[in-house]
C-alpha cells in the first residue's frame, strides 16, 4: 500500500509536495503559518468587536443611570 503524498494547489494547479525543492517546501510551510496566524488574528478581532460593544453598552447604561 502506497502512501498518498500531500498535494499543494496554487492558482488551480496541483503540485505534489515531494516534488518541490527545499526552498519551495519552506515557502509552503511559511504560507500555512501566515494563513493560520491571519485566521487567529481575525478571530481575535471578532472577539474584540464583541467586547467593545459590550463595554460601550455598559458605559451607556452607567451614564444613563447617573442622570
């Protein structure tokens, strides 16, 4: 039984990972890290947007109670 090699798809063209040279593999790995970091940051921004709205509402409520 042969093990299937990972395939990298770039601009609708497929490349077998084992056919890439070391520099190309490093670039693929770096791009995967960047994409993961980007997704994590986008998730954090989403969370921060929710927190910002919650704190703003809390502030508005606090200000309206003082009157």
